[in-house]
């Protein structure tokens, strides 16, 4: 029943927005969707226009959006499905449309972990995220940043788990392999919504 309700809700939103001249899509909007953006999320909630799992495809025809913005979403998709997600992003963008991706910087996280374990250098206070880690142990911090915590109760199927790692090099390859051009690293000032701070890695590209 839930799947039918979600499908109807998504179809209704597609009809509602179909005649817009300029269209922007935010994937994974959280509690504060970006102004003037249509929203897609894996779970239905207030402010979500489309309910879909991006690892199974985007519910839009080709050349639909001028901009797609996805902040800290790709790491929740299994790593071996990243290429497919990028092919879908490319498909539904219009020509000259832009894709903006933000993810945790796995290189920075891993480097901080190794620096502490091998050299006693503790840089994790620069991040300051200590979920389930009151003692501020660098190993627990790295585990939380790399794998996150699901629903906090150990439910293995919860969508909040992290399932992929990204570096700038690898993200750039994903963009380029999908056909994007003008691929470049984004400055932290380019974050449109919630800022994930020290671990934030942003890359953007344009559909040729």
C-alpha cells in the first residue's frame, strides 16, 4: 500500500511541475528544502515532491532539470551503484544543466584517523562531530563518519547507513565517465543548504 501511495504522490507532483520553465531538483532535502527546488527523497515526508530510490532510477524523462543538487546522499547508495546514479543524473539533466554533489571527504577522514593512530596527532576537533562518542575517541569518530549510525538502534536496513566512500579523484572520474564536462571541486561557500563542515567535499559538472 505504501508503494502505491508513494507512486501516486510522485505522479501527482510530476503533473504539478510539468510546465515550469526552469526546474531545479534537490535530492535528499532534509527538514529544510531549498527554495524553488523540487525535492526527491527515499522516504516520504513533509516537503518531499517525489519518493524514489536513486539507486533504482529517477522517475523523470530525459532533459527535465536545469540543476540537480545532492548533498550527502551518494554515500548512502551502495558503492557499486554509483556509476548508475551518475548516468541517471546525466539523463534527466537538460543540456548545459549542472550537477552539484557534496559527500564526506573519505581522504580527509582516513588521513585524520591514521595520523592519530600512527603519530598521535589529533585533528578531529576540527570536525567536532561526536555522535555516540562522548569520549571523543578518533577511531570511533572515523567509524561514525565513514559508516554513520543508521537509526541509532542497529536496524541494518535503515537508509541512514553509509555504503560508499569518495575522494575528489574518484568523484571526478564518475562525473567524466557519465559524460559531464567542466568538472571541478567546489568551494565550501558554494554549499546551498546544510553545511557538513570540515569533512565536506563538493564537486560539480555540466552536461555537454
